[in-house]
C-alpha cells in the first residue's frame, strides 16, 4: 500500500476515504498501518476509525479527527442512525429480485457465518436488484443491522453469492464484488450524503449510476 488513500470528504471533525479492496481494517498490524498512513497523509498526529469493512470490501470508511467526534460516531452507528448502501454483483439468479432478508446468524466452519430460520436477534438487509447482462446482476444492499459478514451471507441465502466471494460459494473473479457505495447521516444537525464509486474490478464497468442513485436515496 504505497499510493495515497483516496479522500472522498473532509470535515473538521472527520474524514471519509474510499478504501481499496484487500486492505484490512480489523485489529491487526495492517489496521494500525491504515490509520497511521492516513494520519501521515493528512499531516495529523492521530485518527480514530469509527466503523469497519471486511478486508475484501472496498468503499467508504470514516475516521474521526478527535475523540469527541469518535464518540459521536460510535453512537450514530450503534443506534443505526447511519444509512449504509452497498453495491454487489452476482452471476447467479436470485430466489427473489427485491425485498428483505431477515434471520439470525451463527458461526459456521472456518470463520464463516450462516443465516438461520430463527429471528431472535436477526440480521436485516433490504435489497433491490437490476439485470446488467446475461449472467450478471447488480444488487443494491441496505443493511439495517451490522452483523459480521451480514451482506455476504445474505447474498448466499438468495442463491446469488457475491461474484468473487469464494468463501460463500461465489464464482472466482479478480476481486470480491462488494463495495460500500453510500453513507447518509446527520452530524451535529447537518445532513451528509457521501458516495464513492468502486475504483477496481472490471465487472463494475457500464453500470448506470443514475439508476443506483434513484434507488439508494435515503428514506
């Protein structure tokens, strides 16, 4: 990771980047490297990572510039006051083209997760889908909860695993085609709507972004 990170939005209290696929943000050596790299790039001493994306997922990632902002964002995410929209591609036909996927999640083999028929503390994902080409479909995913691997498991449950996500039975590809496309939230009384398009993966080409924007407008 030698190139500068792509900054999508800057605010006195936070900064938003477009994270490349393949970079970890979890608590390992690379997570420290990501925060420190961005801090160095911005010429600041420290940044606070306020939410997470899977290593394979690209897209919008927020860093707080101070501890007070970090606490504010913690509450926004914890109370589900940040509306998140993801894009995913699959080469498999789904059981249904739109709707909600609801179910409890439990650990499976090898660090994977699975969706259960019970709904005691369910993962909830709303989705729409659009046909792009023969054997290629775009999914617009809006998670209402924040469970580990939630979207990847949800897509598998539709019989449309994410293209490239071989852990969850997806077809092999140059990357896992899951991208955090949009964040919408209110911070200190001001509305924010931030978007970032994927920067890697040739299967994203020729997608009509205007159609995505119409579907992904905050409710």
